[in-house]
C-alpha cells in the first residue's frame, strides 16, 4: 500500500519509506533512470517467464548444447541467456534473437504496474529527463511504451547489450550509457528499480536508488543492498507520483 504521512513503519525489521524519504531523492535529481520489468510492468505476466525460458532452451537443444539441471528448470530466461554465453557466438546470437522476439510478444500482454504510466508522465511534467534502463531488450521496451502512449515522455531507452549478457545489470554498462547519453552525472540522477541488482549497480556507479518492493519480503533485501528509500507494495509507484506532485522548487 502507499503510505502517506503516516510516519515510519517497520516490516519484518525493514523500515518502510514514506513521502518524506522519497521526495528529496526525486527533487534533487534532474534525471530519472527507470528499470522496466517491475516498476513499469510485469513483462512476463501474460506470457510466462518459464515459457520464454523454455523457448530459449529449445534453441540450445537444437544446437546440441547440454544444460545443467539448474538451467533446465530455471524460470528466468535471463539466466538461460547468461548460460548461452558459454556457447559459440552464433548460438548465443540465436538465443538472443529468440528472446527479443518473445519479449516483444510478452509486452503486448504485459500488465502495467499501478501508477507506472502516471509516474512517467509526472517525471516529464517535473521537467526531468527520463531513461528506461533495463535488462530487457530495447525493441520490447519501445513497443510497450508505444502501445501505452507514454513513449513520448521517455528520453532514452537503454536495453541489454545485444548478445552480451555479461553486461546486464548489475554490470554498470547500461547505467553509464544512459548517464552519458543524457549528458548528466551520477549524483544528479536517481534510479528506480525492483531488484537487488538495480541497487547494486546504483551503489557501484554512485546513483541514489529508490527501491520498489512490489512483492512481500523485497523491502529488506533492497534496503540491505543500499537503497536510499524503498517504496513498498504492488502500488508503491504511487508514492513516487505523490512525491513528484508535492516537490518544492
Ligand atoms: Mg526489474
């Protein structure tokens, strides 16, 4: 739930952030770096992540690549892609291509995060630059933003490096590229993400991070990783919208 002006809470030991925590982080930033899967939408809510992972495994099988049990059973296609990096270049490229196609299909039926599109528009209204920085592919992110009519508010889209999974977050490549393309510096930005890897890359690069704990139990992990604040609950992006709406100049 969104908690406004209710003071500080603790959930299983983690302090839940409120408007007063989030507002200065956004007010001090001229640039918002926004993770995609989680804070914007649940990419694999219509087409499941396991289904996509299975499609990627089929590419590997077609090339006679043996997989460990952990990869055979993994739900996360990003982990299958990481595994594919040990294969020949052409195999990795085919896995990447299949993944991009599957993601583009998935975002067409992906469920938006509550208040995510409001947040994108609010960032634009506040006069800040916005880049989506994601381990998902740029074509899929662009397709989603266009379908939902918010593409015009997003200045940059930095998806995962093509057929180069080692440079996915928490590798700093995508965050550094977004900062460079927007001609800004780490301390003038803020990153919003729902994964520990988002917090890790933020800490490594020096960008303050607002965690989005969209599922129970995430707030502690994000706080422990070094998030400056954590918006909690499935509709936690609403807290960020509220914070932008009440920013003082
Ligand atoms: Mg995410």
